[in-house]
């Protein structure tokens, strides 16, 4: 029984089990994906240089996605994070099943697909989900193995949080807001992490690692597998584009909360992860989230006669509940929060 709950427990099937097979119109059509698209790479060396602010603004407006290099998270730590993430999924079945849960409300859990209790078709992914802030509160319930897990992941969380705050400052400036506007609006930000494990898949053209979705939080910082591609983003013209791994870059995307705060100027763009038949892929997604009681609303300065408020205000607690109550790939969760003016 247990060995059917997580893909990473094996054995690997020769053909894709029916519960992972998408109906024909929903399949990824891998041959239609643009593999030569370039997602902007922004060098953060120069601090808050107006040029960086302009580059970030332009990337958030057009793609909702960009990559950063010289981001301040040490390459040694990134290497350790990647190593420990891979090792985690090689732990014994007994060790992993101790952490398994299909309860999406649990703050530390190892699970599979997205929301197995709710969805009709599953996704070819296992994931470890951790709440990480405040660290002292969650650290005691994190995995104890591999041995260095808690040490490496907590250091990674602190460094990436620092980077996230810096980016939110630059994003505020790029919207013409005060540098700390978004930081103040989001309150004492929570921080969640998903370590995603996508095993080789016998029929990748029939399924997803993660189907098209937008991220419900404010800002996502993704560490891709350096060798195996899988992340794809929907471009404004309606074509899916692959985000090829860049060995030194972290991938940044605008989440739903920033789309609201920016009154729709910045887009929380649809993205997905596809799988492949040859290689496993590991990615580490880091989500900055407003505190549960922070109220998200379009910034006053971005509301005007020609740009009325596109969304009503809401707390993140309310939003987050709605997000997990849906299937991942149905309509944009934000559509449920549109203002009646529009
Ligand atoms: C996510 C996500 C993409 C990837 O975890 O929200 O979009 O490449 N992951 O794993
Ligand atoms: Ni995502």
C-alpha cells in the first residue's frame, strides 16, 4: 500500500498509470513549446541602480518572470541545498512515510501530486512542503534526515528571504512606490518552501509534473535543477516557453498578491512543470507570503480614473483557503477577487 503513495518509493512503471493520464485536449503538446525564448537575466551586482529597477519593471510587466544572477545567495550554499534536496528523496521508505500526509493544511509534510484527496488526475511529482518562518517555530518539526538537512535548509531560507526582501524593494521602486511599500503591505511575511521531485516518467507527453498554475503568494524564488529543464511559462501571445536552466541564476516570478498590489500592472503568469522520460528533476521553490491577516489591495497610488481598482481587498488567510480549495489548473484564483468596477 505504502509504496503507491509516493512516486519516489518506486517501482517505476513501464507505462503511465491511468490516474496520471490527462484527457487529450489538456496534454502538454511538448512539440509546440518554444525552446528558444529568452527569459531576462538581471545582474543584481549594482544594488538599486535605476537601470536594474527599470529592467525588473519591464520583466514584471511583460513576462512576470525573470532570472537573477549575482543575487547574494552564495554558490556554495546553493550547491549544498541542491545536494540535500536530492538526498532527501533517496531516504528509505520508512523515513519518508513518517513525513507523508495528504492533509494540505499541515505545515510540514511530504506529499505527492498537488492535492491527492481532491484532484481527479494526478501529477508526476512528489514534494516536501515546509513552512519556514518564524524558523524557531517550525524547525523542530522539519525532517531530521539527511543529517545536515535542518542546518542547510535554514541557512538557505534566511539568505533567500533577504534576497526576496531586496527584490520587493526594487519592485516597489519600479512601480513608482516607496522602496518599503510592498514590505509594509505584506506585514510579517510568512515563508513556505516546496522541494519538488519529478522522477523520470514513462510517457511525459500525457501528463504534468505540475499543471498550469499561478502562485498564490507574493513572490516566488525558484532554484531549478541545473541539468534538467522542465519549467515552462505562458507567454503573452499564448505560447508556452521553456525556461532553460541557467547554472547561476535563481528564477523569480510575480505571484497573485503582487498582481493585486500593482493593480494588474504586473502579472502573475501561468507556468507549469513538465517531466521527461530520462532524468529525474529536483527544484526548490521558495514562496514569500503576506502574513495571514495582512490585507492585500491595489496600491492607492496606482488607482486612477483610467485605472480603477481591479480587485477588492482581502486578507491572505482568505485567499489561501480559496486557493487550496480549488483544483490547481482551473481558472485564475484571482478572478474570484475582481472588483465590481471592472
Ligand atoms: C511551484 C512551481 C516549478 C518547477 O512549485 O510552484 O511552479 O519547475 N515549480 O518545479
Ligand atoms: Ni509555481
